[in-house]
């Protein structure tokens, strides 16, 4: 009897020791360097570490040398409990590396900020208030008339997100377009850009500039719906205007490694005679990358509809494609920045969702001068794409078209061959 008790006790001790520690092995399946890959640890994967004997709140991640890795915690569903722990790691070709993961009650601090999102409203005295987590605009929110006012109601006209390479913004009004900030500094700049109307951000500054001309295009990944209407006509309908309805902004995570937020359109009355659509776009950006990632939920879209996104075609620059095993990228590259230098634009998506690419028709009234990508609307999964902005002054790789295409080829290869995760 004593022997049985000892065996049970030994098994219990081993089980408790396992519950207090895990090993995560990460494998780069590609024979190429991969910079700042985002590693996401879902809470359920480490539940035993958190709910064990000592009830830990956070994770301590250490590399093979014993050095602690900075971890960011994201509360994705906003219930007050983090859902994912994330960190960045740069991989050597074909690298295999193991990290020790244990529970801790000390949240790591002091990381360099490499990603940021903010939305700020203007005060009555023409200063801008602190960033807010949630905000909304009514249907028909007008865009700013700068002939009558020097500053818009929102800093840079709406939410802005950036990392240490590139930045973007959303026009929080009926236009609902996206714009690009070219950066020449890794510092976060979006809390200061646009606050002083005497400093024109369309002019090159030490930090960079607004590099993109949008016009009536699909800007930098704006959304639309392609549908054959009941009258039999094909129609490309922009997510914008008064029929877009009310729009809700919700911050999810504000760095220091990853910035993430949602834009929700509860009732998009896209066409007469149809029920409104619910659309929600979750946008993420993280350190070291030249893209933002968009994940879109669409509820109520007609069966024959497809989701459309795109970028501007204002300078008659020929578009091209880069194809991976399971990934497709559609791009343009050339002298198309506001600074009259080279700017590469691209949309990358899984082939399973990628339906077609091309130009908006010259007869289109609402969406003009655009290269467009049509994406499938899955029944249950989210529609996903990445929007790339590669400005010549930011990185020498973008000084010529050949090296930009090589960059996209590496990106599609990385999207095809994601980092593998193995738990022990």
C-alpha cells in the first residue's frame, strides 16, 4: 500500500512540475532569413501554467541562453483577461530554436515601442485630447473643409497606426479611405503629426511624410463590394458615403510590439432592395514589417458578391503579380509617391481567397483610378489580406523594381511556409 502511495505521489510531483513549465520549439521551414516574425501563444495553450498550484497571471519566456524575451499580452475580446501572448523573433535560414515558458506574476516592462495605434478628437481650443479606446461617427460624417478650418475634428482626420517602418491612417468620415505615411525614423510619430497646421505633412520632414495620393481610388486597402444587382448589372460599390451608416472604432492593443484595432460597420445599406450588411475589419501591425494585416468579417452579403480592395492607379504604372504555392500578391511599383520617388504597393492574400485582380472600369462613377483585387467571402472564416507600402527612402531594397519584387517573393514564401510551433 505504501509503495502504491509513493508511486502516486511521484506521478503527482512529475505532473505538477510539467504543469509549471513548457517548452516551445519554433521552426523556420525556409532557407531564408525571416525578420521579426510574430509568434502568437494562445491562452488555452498555456492554461496549465496559469491555473496551476500558484495561479500565475503572465508568462516568462526565455531563449536557449536564458535571456528573457519581451512578451505583449492582448485582450482580443475585451473581457479583461488576455487571450494571446505575443513576441517577435528573427530567424536564421532553417533555424530551429526552443524557448522555455514558465508562469509568473510579473508583467515585463520597458520594451522599445515598435507599433502604435491612436485615435484622438480635437478640443475646443484646437489641441487634441488624449487617445480614446472607443469612438463612433454617425452616418454621413462629412470630411473636413480645410478652406474653412485649419484642423479636422480628429487628429490626421481619423485613427492612425504605425510601426518602426511605415504608417497608415483611416479617413473617419464618408470617404472611408486609407492613406500612407512614409517613415525614415523608427520612432512613433503619429501623436505629433498633424497637430500643428503650420507643419504640412505632405512636405518631406526629418521623420518622413504623407507619401500617397488617393484621389477617388480605393486608396491603401479601402473596401468595396462587387455584386450583380437584381437588375442584372454588375456594380462595384464602395464602403463609404452616407449609406455606409454609423462607424465604430475600437482599440484592442497599443504596442509595444503589436497594435490592433477594429472598425465596425453595423448597417451598411450597400444597395436599394437589399438588407444591410454587417462588416467588421480588424487591422494589425507589428514591428519590422512593411504591411498591415486586415481580417474581415462579413455577415449578410448576397451569395453572388465578392469583397474588393485595392490601391491607386494615378500614374499609369503597370501592375504585376507574384505567385507563391498558396499565396498571391498583386502590386505596382514606380514613381508614384507625393515626393516623386519610388513607392511599391501590394496586396497579398491566400490563393484560396484570391478571385481576380485588375483595374476599375473607366465607366465607374464612384471608384476611379484603382487597381483592384476581388476576394471570396467565406461562410465562416474571415477574409484576410496584407497591404504593403514600400517607400524608397525607408529602405534601399525599394530603390529599384527588381529588388522590390524579390522582397515580395520572400514575403509570399514566408506566408506560404509559416513558422511551425511544437510544444513539449
